[in-house]
């Protein structure tokens, strides 16, 4: 049996359903729940979009979020945002919602699991060459691995894997450390600490979502613009 502290820190240890060899832990269940929540909310807000002067509040909020993400993508990549906003925006919203729902009782953020953060980092790992090849072609993108000399090939390949690992560990470490701090403080002063700690945790969660998404965009931008800068 996992200890209470381990359950707080790692949602993988919380088994919510088990039938034979099929096991559903908190990480899987809450990941599905967040994905469903985002899909349903997106459908609900966009099913009747309005261009009239009186725009529904939820549509206004959605437009603010989308426009904010698009502006950040343009600033980071110096490119138009249409190609990347779907991927980068989904990363940001998933991580932000996953972290901010921590105020809900009995909820465990799936980003507190190394398996989730690794999966998100692997998405970035695949997206970088995908967008690079789409933008520059296979040969143009692969030439980046032998810049400035062919001797840099193994180091550039190692760099690709190391930054993917860094993304996963960075997000996991920050979420885990926040949960650990809350668990320790709650064990000492359970009646006074929860509110400020939760508020700080929400802020950190949104910041981590922003940092992760923008780092992903930086890596994508480096794969899609190097060729143009060297011409």
C-alpha cells in the first residue's frame, strides 16, 4: 500500500478501478476527465458564435485566451500563429486546467505524474521535426543537425533528447514540489495554510503551463526558421 504522502505526490499510485489485468489509476482517469472537459467546454462555447456587438461572456473569454496565445506565438517565433496555435494552445490549456483544478477536492493533477509529463514532452519531441519538415522540407530540416559542421551531428542528436527530458522533468518537478510543500505545511497548520498555499499553487500551475508551451514554441521556431536565417 502506498503511503498517504506518496499518494498526494504521485497520482500513479492511486488505483480508482481494477478489473483483472485492467487498472485505471488517478493519472489516467483525470487525464481523460480533463480532455473531455476541454472538448465539452470548447463545443459549448463555439456552437453558436456571435459577431454582434453583444458577445456572450464565455465567447469573450475564449477569444481573449486564443488571442493571447496567438500573440505569444507571434512574439516568440516571429511567424504567423495559425500553423502552431492548435498544438501550442492545446498544450497550454491542458496543463493549465490540469494544474488549476487542484482546488477541487479529491482531484489529483495528472501533471504530477512523470508518465504524463513525459508524454507531453514526447509530443513536443515529435512536433519539432514535424513542423520543421513541413516548413523547410526533409533535407532542409535534417541539414540543421550537421550545423555548423558534420562533426556536430551526434551532439545535436543528444541535444534533441536532452531537451525533451528536461521538459518532462521540469514540469514534473515543479508540480511535485508544489504538492510536497502543501502536504508538509498542511500537516503542521491545517486550518490556516490551505487558502494561501492553494492560491500560490494555482499561480505556479498557470506559469508552468505558459513556460512549457512557450519552450515548445521556441523549439519549433528554431526548427522552422534556421534555414531562412542562414540563407
